[in-house]
C-alpha cells in the first residue's frame, strides 16, 4: 500500500488477489473512516461533480 494525497484526500492503492479480498478491504477502509473524513470526501466529490457555485441541498429545503 502506498498513500497518495490528491485534493487533500488521501488515497491508498492496494492490490488484491480476488474480488472478495478487494471487497473486504474496501469495507474495512470505509468502516475505519472518521465522520470528519467522510464529510471531507463528500465535499471533494461534490466539488468534482459541480465545480461551479452549486447551492447546498439544505438551502433548497429550508422553510421560507
């Protein structure tokens, strides 16, 4: 495994021998994430998908 940091999200590359082994490793990695890391990843994905000024979904559903 070697960590790679791209856009402040650390990505780890791991080679697996089987799909089952890869799935288990993915699950372990997801369970090991802290809530802050999950939020950071969600923000990075949102910025990648919507690079412009996108409204926060919570703003659309607030009572007026």
